[in-house]
């Protein structure tokens, strides 16, 4: 009996507790939402390197594996990073078959402010990181690890600006426990920007030629194409584009 009466007392207690807490819950729902402001970091300064923005074509020199390079550099993410898209095509030699490699590099400001971080994702699966420093017309990319770098190998590159529309790039490799050697040197030239014409149809557009047709015995002919000589009658009261 005591257990039964105890159970009867518990239910009203729960109801009373809910009634007492209800005003507090309603007051919490009526509160205006809080507003938080998170300050954004300042935009990076790419002034020393933004001359590379554009499309470039590179040719290997005579001491390098023969081939060509296509490089496209552009801003992204509201100019907070620079994106390098590179495609390398190497010709076959007597010992090495032809090879192609594509990569995407993301250049972002470094933690110290006097350099940049450059992380490269390659179609070979390697992900390498470099620290880029600018000294006048030269940009040095020194190895700085990465999530998936070449195992045991080191890679670095040096970019030397020659003029407003040209630069040379030397890529160096170092086998495990050995010094660097020049892998290739390529001379790049800037590709002109092709602007689409603001007037006139695009090159692939064919203008429709409309003619007025006249009726021939059993068929139709176009005015000016021998219609009258072929015994054509009065022109039809409409014009057509193409063949009737």
C-alpha cells in the first residue's frame, strides 16, 4: 500500500515542477538572438608577385628534357590566394618515355608575413609544400615538407623575371642524401589576352539568307536565280529563309 500511495504522490510533483519551469522556458524563447562579429584577417599583399597573373607558355632549353609547359596564374577566394595551374609535356627520349603531368598550386601568405606558403597538388598523387620568398625579380621556392611529398627526394624551383612578359624557371631535384641538380630550365612568355568582339556575330555563326520565292510549274524557284527565265509566275506573298 505504501508503494501505491508513494506512486500517487510522485505524479503531481512532476506536474508542479513542469508548471513552475514553464515561465522560464517561455522567457528564454522570447529573448532576441545574439549577434556575433568575427573580424576578418586583412587581405594578403601579393604586389611583389602579382606580375605572374596571366597565361604563360614555356619552352625547355637545350640542356633540359625537351617539352613545353603551360602555366595559368589567377586570383581566387576574393584575392586571398593565387592559384597556379601547370601542365608539363615531356617528349620521349631513348631511355625515358613521353610523360605528362598536371598540378595545381595554392599560394597563400606565410605566418611571418615576409614570405608565402605554396602547396602543390600533382596528378601523380604527391602533395608538396614550399616556402616562397621574393628578392627583387627573383622568387625562390624552397621545400617545406607537405602531406605527401616525394619520398626521400627534395624539389625546389627558382623563377627569374627577365622582362614584363617573360621569365625563366629552373626546377632542381635532390635524390636521397645527395645534392641538388638542375632538372630543367624553361623560358616562359606571356600569352596575349584574346578578347571577344563586342560587335558582330561569333565566328561560328552563319547568317541566314532570306529570299523571296516565286512559283514555277510544279515547283518553286527563287527570284533572281533564273525564276523568270524558267517561266515563273507571280512571286509568292511571303519570303522564306532557306529552301521552300
